[in-house]
C-alpha cells in the first residue's frame, strides 16, 4: 500500500462500534509521532532533576519511547493488516496503538477517571489494567502500578514489556504493548518509589499509558449484553458531552 493509499484509507471513518461518533480532540495530534519521554524531559524542572540526583535514580523519560523494532503484528494472537486496523480504529487510536504515537497530556477523558472497573485494549478488548491499581501521577496520562494477568496463565501479564537492559529500564523505562494484538500502550518506568501513598510506591513501577489506547468498563455493569464502554480517545467531559457509547 502506498503512503497516499494509506492516507486515503484512514480518511474514511469506520462504522465499527469502537468508532462511535469520533471527533479528534483539538489538542490531539493524529498525524505525527510524538515521544512521551521527550515531552516529559523538556518539561522536567530543576527541582525534579535535583531530586532524581539525590535519590540516585533518574525518572527522566529519554528519547527512546515507542522505538521498539519488534513487529506489532508477527507473533500476536490477533492480527490485521494496517488497512484493516485503520478501518477498525479511530484516527487517534490508530496513531497510538499501531504507530506508537503519544497523545497530548491531559487530553484523555480517562486521565481523571476514578470509578472501579477494568481498562481494556481499544483494539482487541483484552483486559489490561484494574482501576484499583490506577493513581494520579501528575504527568497528564493515566497511570497504573501493575497490570492484569492472563486468565489462562496467571504468571503471564496481559501487558507485554519491551525487553531492555536493567540500566535502560532504570534510566529510560521500556515500551509496553497489548500482549494479544501488539498495540502500543505507553511506557513503564521504575520510579514508582517517588509516588508515596499510591499503589506505585508498593510495586515500584509506573505504567504511563495513553488513554486513547484504552476502553474503560465500569464495574457496575448490569448485563454483558448491554455493556457500556468509555473510550479513552475522547477529551475530558468538560469538552465532550456524549462520551459513553454502547460496547
């Protein structure tokens, strides 16, 4: 597929239930790859640098996010061509999940979500995170202290972590993907110790996730047949009135 054909295929909004009435947020970039670690590093204050130095660990996001060379297709249980993914996902979901993009901070409705429930992969609906492990990191992205484990093998996480050296993990974190479809979710960092009083302080990990890669299913669902999901590719409620769509 040529770049022009791919661009044209993405211009047609799908009718799939995940699409809903998608409106790309004004402050969201659906056209170019951003780097979460670059964004955070540029915004890192002098005080944060001093704190990092004093604790002998550097919670700085370097310019390596979403640059994992591993295929996002080969070896995963759910596979589609990129054209098919483009039809199944909204532009923002495709940008994040398939292109490894990063949404703007505080642009997802899920950053402020506090209800009990599960966070699913927006591409394949695999359960990835439990709301009990969510906390407010102040970074502008939904943050979690741990992941949901596989229902088939409790020793395997539904979230795949990039295989990096211990040094790289400590200094720059690692990319995380959906274990089922290979979709890019965000990054995991070893700075959980900085978030005292949160679940991350216990696990030592901070999963910094793009809300647009997720769907939220509230715990108080009465029927699986009438499942309601909150799509993370939508802006905060103050800027979008109809944020909930049928599953």
